[in-house]
C-alpha cells in the first residue's frame, strides 16, 4: 500500500463538524482483495491490536468491525480502523473514521477525525497513518508484529503527541471558553490562543493575557526588583539582597545567618534554586550553579503556598509540597520513585497535571542530608524528601486550600498583584498557616512569614488537579476576566456561497453593512479587505482567509465568501455563522475533488447552511431547485433558523407558502426590489435603479442585490441604510471585473468573469438586451480544470450569443496541454453554429487586439479573463475608458401599480 496524499481539514467540513485528515491510499497488491481472502488475517491483526475487538463499525456495537473483517472487507477500511486504534493507544482521543472509493480501482480516501486543537501542521496524523499502513501490510503478508516492536513505535508516537498537545493550563482555558461558546484558535503547537473574533478578540498564552502589562512581567521576572517594590510598600518579604559576585553572596549569608536560599535573579520554575544553605561553600556552589547574578534571602520557616489572583480576585490557593516518596519497608527509594512516576497523571515537563520526579544530583544531595541514597529501603510510613523546593516542575504536588485562605492573606495577595501590575499573578508565600493572619512587617530579623516570589505566568496545574482537595476551575476564572458579562467573544459573521454571484453578493453586502458604521472584514476570490482597504490579493475564499479577517482586532463584522475548493480541501474557517447565503447551485467544477454531480455540489454548499447557528438567518434563492432542496436536509435544521427567501419570481410556490405563514422574503415584483413579510410588501428600489443591472437588463444582478440586502438586514442594517448605500454602490469601483463596462474607440468592452454555462448565458442575454442580436464579439478563455462536457456546454452557450470569437488559453493551463481547451471550445462552437467566425490568439493581450479587429463600430466585445488586474492594465494601456452602459432596448417604464398584490402596499414600512 502507498499513501498518495494527506490533507488537514481544520474546521467543520463535509464529513463532520470537527477537524479531520483526508488521506488518499492506493492498495497496490491488495487491490480487489478482501480480508476474508487471506487466511488468519483477522486473528493475527487482533493479536497485535486487541482493542480492535471493541470497534463498532457499521454494526453500531462492539465487535462490529471484527465481524466485517471475518466476512470480508477492503484493506483501506482496515487501515482506517488501525489508525484510529493506534491513536487511542497513545491517548489521542479520536473515534470517527470513514473510507470511500476515490473513483479508481484500489484507491481510497480515508477520513479520520483529529483532536480539535491539534495543529494543522502536525505530522502526527501522517505518522499514525504510516504506522497503520505498515502494520496492515505486514499482517496481510503473513508476518507477526512483535509486542516490543509495536511498543517502540507507539512510544515514539506518544512522545510526539505529548510534545504537541496543549498543557493542562492551556487546556483549562480552552475548555472554559468553549463551554461559553467562545471560538478558540490555537496557533500551531504553541500555548498561544486566540479567543473570540474581531474587536472582541483576546489573546492568551498559558496564564498570560493580552492585558498582562509588560512592566508587570518585567518586574515579576526580576526577583530583586520585586522584593524591593513589595518591601517599600510594607509587604512582608524575606530579608536578603542581590549578589553579582560570589563574595557578595557569602557576605549576605553572614549578614542574614543561615539557612538561606540562593536563586537566580531572573530564574523560572524553581530552576537552580538552592535551599537550606548554611556554609560559605554551599552558597558559592549554589551561586555557580545559578550562573551568577543571584538573590540571597533568609529562608523563612513555615509552609509553601501558591495563591492565584485573577482580575482582582483570589480564585484559588494551594499548599505546595516538595517531591517525596513514602517508604513501604520493602522498596528502595529508586523503586518508590519509579512507582510514583508510573502514575498516569505524571509526565515530562508540563504536559500533564504532575511532573515526573527525577533522581539527579540535587535529589542525591537532599537524600544525603537525610542519611540515605537511592538504594536505601525506607521503613514503612517514612517520608523521604527528594527536593527542597516545592515547585510542581520538579515533581512536587499540591493540596487545595482555597477555602482556608484568611481574608488578611487574600487582601495582601490582591495588593501584591496590584503593586506589581499583573492581571493574573501567582503569588508564592511562606506562612505558618494560610488560615491565619499575616504578621505585620517590622524588624527584618523578626520576619517569619511573607511573599517569596511573584509569577507573571503562573502554572495552573496545582489548582486544576491537586493531589488532595477540591479541583478549582481556574481556566473559567481567566476566561470570565477576559470576557466579562457573559460575552461569547463573537462578532456578526455572514458566509456566502453558491455557484455564481457569491463574489458580487459578498462585496455588495459588505458595502451595505459599512453604511451602519461598522468596520467590515471581507473575503472574496480577489482578496481580503479590512474596512474597505485591500490587505491581501489572491483567492481568499478558504479557511485561512476567514481566519485572517476574524483574527483582526479592528473588524466589527465579517462577510466571508466561502467557495467549494477551500471547503473541500481545508474545511471552514469558522465554527458558526449568523447568516448563511446560498445564491444558486449549477453544474461547475464537476470532476474535481470527487464531485461527479450537481447533487455532490449541493452537498458541499449545504455545509454553509448547516453551520448557521440556531436562531441565525439562512438566505436561500427560491428560484433555484437545488437551493430550495437544502431547507429539507436534516443537518440544515431549518426549523431552528430564520429562513429568508429571495427570488425573481414572486409566485414561486415555496416563496408564496413561506409568506402565507408570515415569513420574510426579498423579491422582484413589478419592476421593484421588494421586502415582503407575510402579506405586507414594502418597495425598496426600482430594479432599473439598481447599480449593475444596466437599467434592468441584468436581472441576475438584481437578484444578487436582493441577497446582499437580505444579508445586511439580517445583520442589523435598516431598510433606509441599505437603500441609500445600494444607490451609491459603483460596480466598477466596488465590484470590479463583474460587468465592468469600458469604451475603446467606437467599441464597447464588457469585462466579466463568467466561466460556466449558467453565468455565460446570463451575461450574453444581458448583452443582447443592451446591444441587440449579433452585435457581440467574445474574447474567450475557460479554465482548463473543468470537465470536457462542461467546457462543451459553455462553448455552446457562447456560440448562441456571439457571431465572432477569439479563443485563447489561460496562463495556468491547469493540467491541460497548450491549445487543448481552445481546440475543444472551437469544435463545440462550430458544431453549434457552423457560420461562426472563430480565431485563435496567443495570450490575453493578443486576444483583445484580435477581438477589436473583428468588432465593427457599435459592437460590444465580451472580455473573459483569467486575472483581472492584468487584463484591466492591458485595456488601460490600449486607451479603454470607463463608460455607462446604454439604455435597455425596449424597456417600458414601471410604476407602483399592482405592487401591493397580493398584500398591502406600505411604502413607508420597514
């Protein structure tokens, strides 16, 4: 077997609502063979992975997959289940998988879910798949997999998973945010989180937020500055000072008297902190180990405590207990440590709620003071200490004491956080008892309790999973501080999809919304714009572009064009939208990404409808039968959403039925754009006045306007605002490349991106209405990644609407040979219209020049392009200038007469 490709779907996708990977697998020698064809295959595989016996598969109960193997199933399906089982064996919690044919014999697509916060750049899914492929291939070949060999592979995969996974602190914040419906995005394999969208976006890195002051961080990082700042404010701190030379450290020992603590002035996580130092030699050694520049403090008696302050509130407190083991009278210290480290809560570093204990030189020194070594067998019940400091990072444990914190201690901790300037602070205390008042400051020689450290990025593990006592949801406390008042951190979001018109609708909706004073983020096939300014050029209809907009702190509302390609290849860039718009669904992109029918396309487009939140608005085109069908899909859950229909036919049955039940719609009626609610009809604007309709010659543009109006209204814009903004909308400026009209000499140029049969037919009908029959020349390029029958259908539509055509290739041939598309198009056009005059050109420049030679005065040249900027630059160089389209031939004036049918005309209504 061979893995041909693997891609990550980072958000909700057509397979499931969670991230997934899609792997293409070629079975090679196993093509056409089933598990029942290989004697003993299920049994050998189960011996290696007995957990497969619990897999349900289609049976819906444990043992279902084993039954499938014994009855006969393909090896792509087996590989999917093995990958899931390997994932579970390393603690990667996934269960969903699906295997489907990729359309050719022996080639399958495996869809397997991923943990929600696993980085899209993670190599772990690929490595798990490789391990699954190797294991299945070996078993199919009759080989057995040794337990040691399998365990070695699993250990390596487990270590990678642990390195990439979020730690307990970060996980607690993610969990708390999602519980409140706040969207969370993790950056790669870091602990950096983006919570919320746009202007409500916040950042958190472990227990530090974007409101954590840089000055406060720097103060907390410098232990000498911290202790002086607190001491000057009357906060009890351990007497001591800074030392930059070993002689200074020894002098401080002499002044303070032992025992003392030596710690790096800017250290972290208890590294190189030495306690219980009594002699000059010990201090000098600790100074050297810390790398110089240290703080020497008198070691205060009492217990170690950590108090967590979040936004002016004490939210948790724990007693920290240094790493230790308790003797059983039979085991050595080393054996007791190994047994302690076997606790599944312990792991390397900060990956789990507890850290593994290390027997090293520091542990040896602590053991030596107790008169024992790693080989000593302590008596039953004897506590053997392995560290002086109580940091969790060195193997310590925690005991929750939140409910015992004395009000005096709490007040002092709040003062400390405020003095240092931290919104989140972990304050380390040395006290006889946290339940008693703090002794007031006075004579330094009499200080027996106080603050020993302030942490700007405190670990949360001891509060989340204390070894003793109640767990505290400190992640929720941090999220509450970041999003007060129950905010979900979201901004209004509209997602727009369909075969044609989605770019125009997205641009127009964003323009209308901007009239409300909101700063709008917009993604389209041409790029990303923020508050009307383009910040990125290129196709921006996928999840990365959506995240670019949603992650910008200046955006107050987002309009996201959402195309088929990005949805299929990477998933959605958001979890839920407030408004979902489906413009239409027609034959395009068939033969790509596994799409073989319009029904397949509808399945992809339906995802936008499915991910409209409950109570959100779904805008659907009543004129399109495939769009109408989406409302009936169970996963769309239309009964939980507000459906708003749009359409050019006010008598469409689904629309009439909807209005009869008191629903809302936007439609074309008697030459007007009309807002309809139940029996009431409110005129908004004459169709002839809608920019881009060319006086009514382009009804498709009027329907696009309806979709944009419905979107803007659903997101809070008033009818007056959308009407005024719509009149100000300039297609040439605000929707370039979609019906852009230019003049070159005595010939009109109509620049458009139409590239499928439906779009081409709509544009050519418009040109006939504007310029009459047989007055159109076309400079034609069509994308090479379309199926031959779709290119043929487009060619036939063009032949029906033009008498002369110039054919040229896109610069990006998209897998075709040079001239292949032009040859196919020319053949189909001539077959449809034998007397058609068709010529070839090399590139878009030559195509425009040749089309101008074919055009007579008064003709119109339809210019189809691959890249708009390059085409417009060439036309400008040739001297083309923007103009208005001519009046529509034969259009009659319209009036308000009959507009109220079948309801009541209400020109002032909303």
